[in-house]
């Protein structure tokens, strides 16, 4: 993995994500592609055309460049290869298009921490990217002065359709030298015995050639509550989730999560598309 894309609107939230990306870049010699989507009235504006007949568009383009210059001069980006990218596009598909064009390995983006995971999983900018991204997305909800991943929760139903996403999770675990805590949440409505659950997980990880993991069956009132509560109990550094494209994370994180539970979920979340 060599390239990280960080979408930015030059907010503090976006800067939190960039700081995490910078730490990863310094540790693993990654390149950062800093992307700003410029919401122009006409999408056909050419950002490289200095003779544009749209002075308003060019004003916003120059303003974005000035903000880039201020951001790129910050100490935490020193000695890191950062590429400035502006795309005249106000749709979130523009982020994914740019990832494909640049052959990005994963996305790091910020999400407001005020509402915890509720903001992430219900209609936020981050969730819109997660819904459409076929590239892993690391969502950061607060500033991390020292970003590290020692304990990585990978929550799944451990069916065959998730094997591809688990292989991606293993890549990141190896990168961080992290332990993966395989987690199946047992609920009253979808009960499975511990014996059957362990058997399914054991079969799932067979031939993956990754030994630094634990198997965990956790009982809770809902899948989403179980994931968050388990992650809290082991003080996990990262939660990994498989997503189903445009369905987003609705099958894991539903609107009935209590405010108290959601507000305490401050951990980074990484998504992998099935």
C-alpha cells in the first residue's frame, strides 16, 4: 500500500483525518493525495485553464489553492510527499472516481465526533463515501496525537461473502502489527450457539495464514450494541466492518441505537466493501 487519499473541506474534522494519514505516511513511507471537491455552479470548468471566462469560479479556485498552501505548511506534514488535488465536483462519487484514477489504496476521512457513530452512519458525508466506495475507508472521529492500532475488532457474520473483506483487514493488521479480535454478536432474534458460532469462525479463517487473532462470541441486545460494547471492553483501537455498497452499514448500525451508546463510540472505524 502506497497511496492514501484524504478528502478535505479545510475543517478541523478533516484536519484530524489528515494528521492520522500523516502519521501513517511517516511510518510506512506512504504518499498522501489531499483532495478538495470544489462546488462550482458549472461542472465543466477546467481547473487548469487560467483564461476561464468564469471569474467567480476562478476566485473560488484561487481561494482553495490559498487554503491548500496554508495547510501544506503545517509542521505535521513536514517531509511527507503530499499532492494537492482539486476536483470541480460536488458529488461524493467524485471522491471514488479520483481514487480509481490515482490508484489509491485507502481513504482516510474525518467525521464529526459530537454525535459519535450516529453522525457517521446516518446521512453524513463519511457515510455517503462509505456507501459508494469499493476502496477501504478509515473514518476518524477525533484528533489522535499518537495513532496506533494494537487491537483491531473485525465484526462479521462470518459468511463466505465476507472472506474478501477479511483478507483486506488482514493486510491492515499486518501493516500495524495488530491483533485481530474476530467478533460475532449473538442476539435473541438471530441466536446461534457458541459451539456453532466458533465452528463457523474457525472454518472462515481457515487457510488465511494469519495467526494473531482471537475468537469472540458476544451476547447483546443488538449487533451494533454488541460491537460497540465489546470494542469498549477490550479498549480496541479500531473497529472493522464489512459493507454492502449502497446499503451502507444499515444492517449493522440502525437508527434505534441509544444516544448514550452512540456518543461514547469515539474509536476509528474502517470499512471494507463486500
